């Protein structure tokens, strides 16, 4: 059984954090609503690992998925 493992570099992590920060997911939200921050962080990380590496593309998908009126968000 083989598995594909991708080791994220510090620059990858910084890129993901910068996308989150530009989208309003900052340290204040992490303290006030850690679940929302973690959901956004996981989503952006998964999208990045799936090959989406453009800042506008990641931001657009984040907003589309998390703020789509038809999408049910867990409290």
C-alpha cells in the first residue's frame, strides 16, 4: 500500500496564512471563533494541496464555499 505524502514548506504555510489573512481570517477571528478559522484554514490547505495555487483562485473558492447561501454551515 502506498500513500502520497506532501511535506508543506514554510513558504507554503506562509502563502496559506496570507490568503486567509486577506480574506479576513486573522488572529482576532482565531480567538473569537476558532472553529470558523480552522474550517477556512483546512479548506484553503486542501485546495492548495489539490493544485490550486493562485491567491485569487483560493480566495474565490473560500468565499464561494463558506458564504454560499445554499451551503449549510455548522455552528
